């Protein structure tokens, strides 16, 4: 059950990333890129997705380390 859920979430995230890349490439023009990577379609979407994943994982780790107590207390 849990593995099926992980596979489903992975597919949903991959589809979301693909949609974001396509929307950015089609709808948002980059006339004057400041840095070379600004002209790469989907760069902002990839950075945003990985930034979100990093924030969630970091907050889960901090919550586990600082907020949760052992059961024997």
C-alpha cells in the first residue's frame, strides 16, 4: 500500500513538473535573460520544485529533532 502511494506521488510530481516547464516555456517570454541559465526553459520550475521538497524535508527533520519527545518520558 505504502509503495503504491509513493509511486503515485512520484508520478504526480513528475507530471506537475512537466506541466510547469511547458507553461513557462510557452507563456513566459524571456527577452533579456540576466544569467545564461535564465534562457533555459523550465529552470525556474525545477528550482521551485526542489526548493519546496527541501523546505518540507528540512521542516520534517527539525520537527522530529526539536519537537517530538521519546515515548518513555
